[in-house]
C-alpha cells in the first residue's frame, strides 16, 4: 500500500524472489495471500509448469457462482484505489471515503497491536452494518489478511461476508487434488 499510494519502497523484487524460490523448490501451484499484492500480478514471472492460484479471480468467481449481488470490497487503500477487484461496471463497489478511512485505521491498529482484536472487531462489524443499511443487496468481500482475523466465528444470516483468504485456501486444496472437509 505504501508503494502504491505514497511512492514508498517497491515490494515487487521480494515478491518475484519468493516466486523464484518456490520454483526452485519444485512447487507446482502457489498462492499470494495478500490482496494488495495482486496489484502487481501482471508484473510477476509466469512459468508453464507453475500455476498461480489467483486470490482475486477465485473470490470473484465464487461470488458470481453463489450470489446474485454486488461485491463490496473491504480492503486496504492500495487494494481499493488500484481497483484490484475491478470497478463499478463489474458489479464491484467500494466503501465511501469515511468508512474506508476507518477500515485503514483498524488495519493499522491490528498491524501495530495497539488495540484489542475485540475492539477492532466491534468497530469493523459496525462499519459493515452501516454500509449494509445503505445497500442490502451486497456481499462483503473481506480482502485483507488483517481484516480476516476479525471474522472468526462471524455469524449473521442477513449480512453476507466472504473472506478471500478462505476462498483461496479452499481452491488451493481442491486444485492440488484434495477434498475439503466440512
């Protein structure tokens, strides 16, 4: 996010090195478990014998298959501003600037461990409820690793939240030839 928005150091070299290391180890399939890093997806090396299981594409495919609703992407400013999940023409919406600012505060509070997970969870769920009150025909995509931490034991039949990390984990298991236990 820092690189994408504030001209900070580029993570691209480290991401490429990580992929090269996986290749050298003989890995056939891999996942990049960071939604924001998918802003660089077209700049990454491609190998005929090594498949990227794309978190963003897998999540969008899952939503399109299981729900007939818009996707509201809850993520870092980097993911939101680079429209990693697409734009409004693709049935994708993003939080307004006030909610997005609060989401970033929560993400940084988790990264810095300066607020309890329970407090962050409460604030985050309030944001989801506020957005849902304005548009109840949406599925929320939890598109940030830190936000995923807040969704343990989430249950609400009226507000649908899908964690991109969960979707890609299931797809990685299935695409590796295994079954997922329920």
